[in-house]
C-alpha cells in the first residue's frame, strides 16, 4: 500500500485577533512609539503578544472617521492610544473594541504586555 508523505506546514500562523493589541503609533526611522494624537497618528500597529509578530497599516487620510474605520477594519478588539475623543471612543466601544489609554513614554512592548492594567478610555 502506498502512502503519500505528510506535508509539514512552514507557513506562519495567522494573527489571533482576539489576543492581538492594536496601537495608534508615530513612526520615525523604523521605530514606532505610541502617538499622542488620534487622527494624526502615522498608522495602526497590530501586535500579537504571543508570537511578537507585528503588522502596520498606514493612516493615509488622517481624519477621525478614517482612523476609526482603520481600527475597525483591522479586526483587533483591543486598542491602545495616547488620546481618543469621546465620540470616537464611543463608536469603537459600541463596535466591541476595548479602548485603553497608554503613556507615550512607554515602549510598545511594555504597553502590549500591560494592556489589562491600562486605564479604560
């Protein structure tokens, strides 16, 4: 009897969006830091804390509405930002996003690992 060999997948596992943390960031020369602005952030960085994989999405339009749309389109249900207005916070929370406020003085890694202890927006 002939058996075909099993193929071992070397593809990286997909992001688990339930455990991922999204952050509105400013970027400078390959380094990302939490942005003190909402709509004026450079983009959305989605980090998988288990695998440490990161995915960046540019915030091209830089409006409050487009930034909310960018966050919602990412599929992430956990968000850290340096600032968020009440109407944007309410829109995101109504869509099931847990929005937290972080300090721009902390590193991205510190913010991601301390998500649960950050104050709600």
